[in-house]
C-alpha cells in the first residue's frame, strides 16, 4: 500500500501504468458515483439548446465514451474529474453542433425554412455553440485560467467554491475572472457576427 497523494490517489496508484485494470475499475466506480450529478449538469447545459438531438442521458453517455478511453482519469480527485467531464461534455456538444452545421444537404449556408419556429433555432444555437468554442480556444491562449473557469462553470455547472478549490485560487479571484471572461467572450462573439 502506498502513501496518499493530493487528489486522493496513492503513490502506488500513481506509479501504475495507465490503463491498468485497477484504473478501469476505479474509473467505473467514479463514474457511477458521479453519474446523477453529471446528468444534472448535462440537463442544465442542455436547457440552453432548443433542439432535442442530445438528451442529458445521451450527453453524459457520450462524455463517458470519451472518458472511458483514458482510465488514468480515475486517479484524479472527484472535483478534478468533474472538470474533465465538463471538458468531455463540451467536446460532445461542439461535435454535435458541427455535425448539424455540416449536414449533407446544403451545409452551413443552406436556408432552412420551417413553420415550427422552435426548429429554426437549432442551426442558430449550433452556430452560437461553435462560435463560443472557438472564442474559448482564443481565450485559453490568452488567459488559460479564465478559459478553464468558464468551461467548468458553463459546461460543468461547477459552483464558484468548487472552481476556486480546483484552480487553487480564492472565490473572489474566480468571480473577478468570471466577469472579465464573460466581457471578453461577449465582445469576441459580437465581432464574429
């Protein structure tokens, strides 16, 4: 039995090769323990999307498929796992949005006519999500901590205290970064239109 390290992993767990069966079991247990919370987070992220192509359950399951490919994720703390899951959900949502924009018939420049107004918002939402993702990538190049914080808050639904703990900063810093990042992203997204 090894010594405990920050994040809850023991030194023997950290020294094990990635992908060991123990890591896979630990990842399965971590996912099972956090499944309902991830599903709740997915539902809160999905409220902004008007289309019904990905249910919260489907979003969590798609994120799980991404996470299952890296069993070493199980070596992280539950809080860090939620940040990683937020990144996976972001990737799933952006991939779905890009697929919607690149439909075989017409691609992103096609004119979509419908009598159901709620369906017309789907393409606009997909475009907005792809734009947000691209703006977040630019923000990450300038202010990585702010980009991580926006991702954790928007895609992962983490609270200010959880973000502060995971980033090792004060809650006041998170709130200040949140305001600055939101202003920067709003400006960037306005310029894209």
